[in-house]
C-alpha cells in the first residue's frame, strides 16, 4: 500500500493501493489475472474503484472468437464495459464528482468536438474510446480511470450490480427512441438475452401496452414476463407469426425490435409488422450481409432503423432502474470474484439455458 488517502466521508477513509488485479484475455477461451499498477488521474479524469461488472454478449464473442466483424482482439486484452463503482480519486479539473460518490460508468468516451458529437450522435464518433472494444482496454480491473463527462451518480437505493444494467438498458432505450415508439403500441421483441430483457423494460417505460417476446430458452421467457412482457413465445414450440396474427387481428405489430442477431428473425420481421410499421435492428448477424424483401418493405412502407450503442440515455436508465426496486434483481443469476473470471466467462459463454446476467466483483 502507498500512502494515498482520500476522505470519503467522516466515517470512511479510502486507501488506494499501488497495484491492482486485472483480467487479461490471453487467447480465445483463456483469461488470466495479473497484477498491474493502479492508474493515476489528471485533468478531467476520475479514478473509480470497481464494485460490479456485468458480462456482455460482446464480451463473450471476443472471449470465444477473438473478433466481432473486422474488430480483432489484440492480445492480451482486458474486457468488460457494463460497470459501476465508487469514486476514490479525481483530477485537478474535475467538477462534477467528489471522493465517495457512487457512479455508473458510460463506457464510450467520445471526442465531443467532431460533427457527430456536435449533432448529439456521439455514438457515431469516429474517435470514441469504448471500454473493451479493441484496442481499448476494458473494465475487468479493480480501479478504472475514466472521463468525468461519462460518469453518472447513482442513488444509495440502487446497488452497484443493478446500476451496471444501465448499459444494456441504454441500448433498449436508444432502440425505442430510434423507432419512435408511441404509447399504446404493440411491440414484438425477438431474442431475450440481457439486451432483449432490458428492451422489454424500455418498451414498457415508453408506453407499449402489448409486448410480445420470443426466444427458445424457458428461463429467459419467464424473466421477460416478470419484467413486463405480456406474451412470451417459445419459437421452437409455437409459430410466432400465428401469435402476432391472433393478437393483432392479422394486422401485424406496430414495431419489431430484433435483438438476437439471427438473420431469419430479421427477415421474418417484415412479415409480422403492420403496413407503415417499424423494424429496429439491434443484434449483429453472424454474416455481414442479410437478404431482405425490400419489395415488400417498399409496398408496405416499412421503416427500418438500426441501433449502434446509444446516446444521452444514462440518466433515464438510472431513473428507470431505481423505480423498479427489487423487480429486476432476478436478472442477475451468477456472481463471481475477479479471481474466478475464467469460470465467469465460461458460464456466460456456455450456459444460456441457466444464466441471464453474469456479474463479476473486482473488489
């Protein structure tokens, strides 16, 4: 330990060590925990003691395959970007936070000066530094340095682990905003992984009254119902198109949000959305090109929106999570220490039928 002591409050004193543990992806399916120096902070930088980190689908892709599209892992690599913690040090220009503040971390630090950032679409910033997206190192560390503009205070009533869900919930919020979801809408959400589950919450918060979901895993369908889905379809047993036709009297749903990345799910969405309806694509397909029936889309004037991360969503996401209280805790099914990161990643990779959100606790 070094003698860097920061007063969090009158009762607690924070001691920052000289070194910390970090989880390095060494090659596909192999992670090791190493000791590295704790980063120092300056200017607008804030040092956050990491209290909880959720494993994301993209983490699993990089863990198992070493790439997503043309983004290749540069080994050794640190993963993780769904995270929350406590402020333990701040640069001399930081004005928004003090030692001891509890924060959720928005993982993408945009330049805030390019045309995209000025338009408010900073998710498209070509210079964004997004935690865990190669070559940027991620959050599976005990202490993380981050820009204060992308930290958000969380209330005492919100646990660190639930606060990490602000990241996948942000994707859902951005999706329903992109599709301009209206109160009273009928929505079909395909794929009930963590992002799909959070999109159920977003659709409900934005006023959808009929929320149909589909997946093949019973655990995920049950979780979706608990979060607000009105109908849950196991597509291996029931034809989703038949259910949509019955619910909408053959008209189709107002909006379909595809979260799984399954090409067939995206293609079939064109047949289940109403004339003049909207399709929002979140999930990345395994292939770069997916054939779509554009003729039918033209004839029915179907809008297709794509989603890439999110913008200006964290304050709302935190409010929604706070309002849900204990209604959302069941989404977190597995908990591991940072030392057990190999087991945590393996669980997230192989146990779709038994796990929803796998959580890692660095400290």
